[in-house]
């Protein structure tokens, strides 16, 4: 028997809240959420794991490079040990922070550059490395509550990103542009490792990440909190620049090549794409995320009156 017509609604117009139909199956979206136009009730160096006797230690990570370690010190991240060259130890940017870290129990080792070469497997350590405790994830509920502090918050959800470099770049871009946090699945995806910390270049000190057992269930929880779910998909979706991004938003991105899973696509309210004109069939996951996030915030910038950007006197009340 032939399959029924496959229909996926991707329009950004007023037909939100209706059901999606995929091969005869009816999948209800959440109709009780507020319209995006009604916001009154909306949710207002490279890393390597530290090795010990030839085995990876799962309870400690190694970060290195001046900026990642300096950011961790400034944010009073729990550091078990710091290896640093004598030249850098007494640098004005590090000296007082190192003293404070030592008072909090961090072991400070002044070492030669060759020792740092050994610790980091000859990576670009820039004269400093640190052993940090495992990353502490944020609970999804806490992430949602924290995001309420922003007007029309934006949360990124990563579906199946296994490359820590891609995940770190997504975090760095999302935090820099202004997103409120990230949601990642617990299985078949990269967690927050020191590679991610290094690539994120300090963004994780200001950017919460929630790790969930079931991503689809997490998206439903976000819908219930007033968010509209936009998934990125290469085919059969609406060009990102034609979509009006209003209200609290979750931008769901998939791994390069595989994209979003079918289950994740079904959890999305809308699917959007980035039109490509060249011969390259797809974009790097972190690049695509950055482009989609920029379009969201570009629209919001255009829709916001910035008095400091107006010519002097143009906003003054006429006499």
C-alpha cells in the first residue's frame, strides 16, 4: 500500500500550533504556547585528557594555553594543579590570581618549558597548563530559569555532535553572539572535554551547558516553557533569511553530514536551511550554527531602537 503524502510544515506564518503529518502519522505540537508575537507570558591551545600509567583518567582534564587557564583562574574554577614557567608565573596577569588559587588549595608547580612539552605532548601550551576537575553540567530546569533573565532568550541544542572541536566552536560562537546556553545529549555525542574547553577559549566560564538523557524530551520541556524549536536541515526546509525569529527560540543543529535525526526533526516546530550556491554540498556544523545565530540576532538588532546609534538631536523632542 502506498504511503500517504508526507507533509512537514515549515512556514513561519500563523499556522503554528497545528499538527504535523508524516506518512499518515499525526504528531501534535504544543498548541498552548504563546504566539511568538505575544511575549507577555514567554520565558521572560588543544585539549588532551591527562594520562596516568598509560591509561586515561576520567576524573581530571588538562587545559593549556594562556587564555584558557587565565579565564579559569579569573572565574575561580576548581583547579587541582597548575604547571607554569617562571617567566609567566610572575607576569602581572597571572601572579595575583595564582596566589589566590594557591590559598584555595591549588598546587602551583614552577617548571621548565620542556616539562610542559612532556605534560601536553608538545602542544602549544604557551608556558602554562592546568589540571581541572570534571565539568559540572547545568540542570535543564536551571538553564531555563537562568535564561528568563534575558528578553526573548536563545538556546542552542546540539544533536549528535561528536567532534569536540566543533562543539567547542559552537559554544564559543553562541556565547559571543549572545545565546543563553546549550543542550547536548548524554549518548552518542561529545561531552565537555578539555578539547572543548580549549576551543571554546574561555566561553564555558560564562555559558551554561545542560546534558540530558533524552534530547527529544528536553525539546518538549522547552516547548512547555514557551520556546519555539527551529531545526536546521539541508533539504525541504525554509531558507533561514526568510524566517521571522520571534520570541524565545531553541536552535537545533546536527552533526556535519548526518544532520538532525528523524526523531529530532519531528520534535521541531520548523525546519530551516542555509542556501548554498557553490559546489560544496554542506557546511561545517559550527559554521552553520554561527550563520543561523547571526541571522536571529541580526533580525532582533533591526527590530530594536538603538538611541545611541541615532544622529545627535534626532531623538530629541521637538520644541
